[in-house]
């Protein structure tokens, strides 16, 4: 169903989004801002990580 590369990418993007959201909440931000920053971090990871993984394989 999923390749190993896809699972690694999804797992890391979810983990980074959760960590970013938790850190922003711990800094005292309101939850909508924390969700937006977590989503942005997860989206950026989801966009960049496959490119970085494919460079390593070449």
C-alpha cells in the first residue's frame, strides 16, 4: 500500500507538525496560531523531504 519512503515522509511530517504545535502552545500562543504554525511546518517538511530523500538515492 505505502512504500517505505512514503511512510518515512508522512511520519516525519506528522511528528514535526506535532512538535511545532506543542512548542508554539508552550510559548503562550492561542491554539489557532499553534495549529497554523504546526500545519505550516508539517507542510514544509512534506514538500522538502521527498526531494532530499531522492537526492540521496541518486
